[in-house]
């Protein structure tokens, strides 16, 4: 027995009939608003003030100037010089030409960006806008993924897409020169195609081509290889096919994927020697001076490491800009923390109900695929931090499709009357506890109490309002995030980095 999400009549009526624009105008509006925000970030963020942007730029320049795919070599990474550049705000008299520590990256993004570099004479804003367009593709594909899982719930797709479109840190990263946006677009596209493959609507070779493109873009997309095995298994189990069929499907996926990937791996084998077919061993040798986890633990201990890691990861997932130097007001972090808690709370309730009652096979397989993709991303993040101190939430962005789906479903679940009342009461209890602590002499911010109280009122209002007004609550939330993007840009990024 499945647990379907309750229908929202006004949204479903919009979904039926009419032109594409009439049926999907919220999606079009979200994409247009995202492109506007991205244009502002690409144009007004001070040059080089995005993580590793100079090194990505130099990779593109090497290709555009006819010097070919660069080779990772001694001198490509200088920690002291990078600290000086970021501390002094990249003054014009200090060249960024020596920063080439991204030369180990697969070449696809840089090959695509090189013609734009040549046509624009290396204009940074033009290259940034290329990333913005790729980011629009990410938002659109995530909405398509949610529709693939819940085809009769377009409101969930729009909400999930909006959460990604207006996530401040994500906007900042996909408005910079780097290969993240293309990686996310290809990985999200692969997931969308895999979901359609599960219902026999996509040929497995198509999955293989996208897998190969991921191999040629960034190692954070290599998790799609594990997902390829999983998606064949899920379809084999549901369809009752033979093992021979499963092997044939695997060959059709991995054949094109490995063929494309081998173009890069063989090159690295020739350049760097065996077994460094990905160039990562050379990279780790070159980046001397980058903070290492072992050194941090020895100096400050495990408690400081793990608490700092959680705090920095959360902040930099939502917004910690520049080279991690621009921290937002604590009230903003509290606000998005409360929003995160509400989304997680509602998603856990829906998941628990679904597990107890049983999902329909199509939804179950989709959630397994999305869940495993999120686990792979989180696992790679943890694994990377075993070696280097890189508590940057942006490394979790490949998991945005499942995270956005969970956030949208969680918000929808919290607005159902009984859970809305319960959640509102929980916020009241928390506010009372904070108030008592304040009376006992503990430092409690009035802003904290106001934000918690505001969340209580908002959740209760959404739960008690007529169902036809629910899309308006979602729109207000997305409008608030849209405004937050501009607050981050003009209130923090420009004043602190210009």
C-alpha cells in the first residue's frame, strides 16, 4: 500500500491542458528569476573572489591560446602566495598566472569554455555567464526529476527547483568560473535519464554516454558508475529478467562510458605514469601547504575538528563567500537553520510513513536511487576530509536533486494540519526554554526568540489555511530566498570583497 501525497486542486488544475507556458509558468518564472540573480552575481562579484576561480581560468586560457591540456607540475600551487592574494583582495599588480593547481581536472568543461574565452578575449564575466546558463539547466533538470518521481505533483517540482535556484551559496558557485555547474548538470541529467530507464523509456547506451561525459568532467561525478550498477539491479529485480539481460545492460552502459573515460585516463597514464591514471596522485604531491586533517587533529584535537567541520559545512552550504572569508550575520544562519530543520522534520515524517505503509515500486526504486546518490556524495565529502581540511558545503551540491526533493516533500508534509500544529507547539516550547534561560542570566538573543516565534506562526498559518492557499506560502518562501540572494551579494560579498 502506498502513501500518496495529497492533491492540491489549484495546482493540478494548472497542470491540465493549455500551452506549455500556461501549464508551467511557475517553473519559467523561477528560471527567469534565477537567471536575473545569476547575472547580478556574475557581474558584481569581484573578480577572482570565488574559490579556485583563477586556477580554472588559467586552464581555459591554456586551451584557448593553443597550449593544449595543461600538465600538473611543480609550482602550480603556492599556499603562501594564495593567502597573500586572498588577504589583499587580488590586487591588479599581483598576477594570478602561476595558479594552475586545477590542471589535474578532466577537460570537458574547459574545452567547452575555451571558444568563449577566445571570442571574448578572456572576459571573466562572459565565462561566468556560461556557468550561470549551465546552472539554469541544473534547476530545470531537478524540477524534471521531481516530476519523474511525482508526476502529478508539479507544485513539489517547482518548490524543489526554487530551493536550488535561490540557494545563495549555489548561486555564487554557478556564477563563477569552475567546472561545478557542468558536473551537477550532467549528474542530475544522468539521474533523470536513469529514472526514465527504470520505466523503459531510455536506452541504456544514453546513460553510458552521459556517464562518459561525467568521467571527462570531474571526479565528483564518478559516483554515477556505482549508480549505473544499482539502476540495472533495480530494473532487473522489478522486471524479473535473467542475469544475461543484466550483464548486457551493464555492457551497454559501461561500454560508451569507459570508452570516453579512457581518453582521459590513458592520457594521464602516459603523462603521470602508472597508477596515476586520474592525476590525483600528482595533485596531492603538488599542493604542499594545503591544510591537512592529521595536522589539525594533532594541533587542536578531535572535538574542535568535528564541531568546526559541522559548523563550517552548514554555513558554507547556505552562504560563506569568497575564499570562505565572508561570513553572514548569525541571524541569517539561524533563519536558514530553522528552515533546514523544518524541511528535515517533515521529510523524516513522510519517509517514516512511506516505509511503514510501503511505497509503490516505481517511487520506491526512485527514492533508492536518489538516496544512494546522496550517500555517495556525502561519503566522498567525508573521504576527502580524511586528508585535507575542506569543510566546504559546496562539495555537497552534487546531492542537490535528492536534497531538494526531500526539502520540498518535507515542507509539504509540515503544512498538513496535525503536523503543523505539533511543529508549531514544538517551536513554542523551544522559545519558552530560551526565554527561561534568558531570565536565568544566559545570553539569549531577542532575535533568536523572534525567529523561532515567527517560524511557529508561519507553520501554524500554513497548516490552518485553506489548501488552495498553499502555493502562495511556497511562493512567499521562494521570494524570501530570492531577496536573501541580493542581501548576500550587496550586503556582504561586495562590501567585504570589493
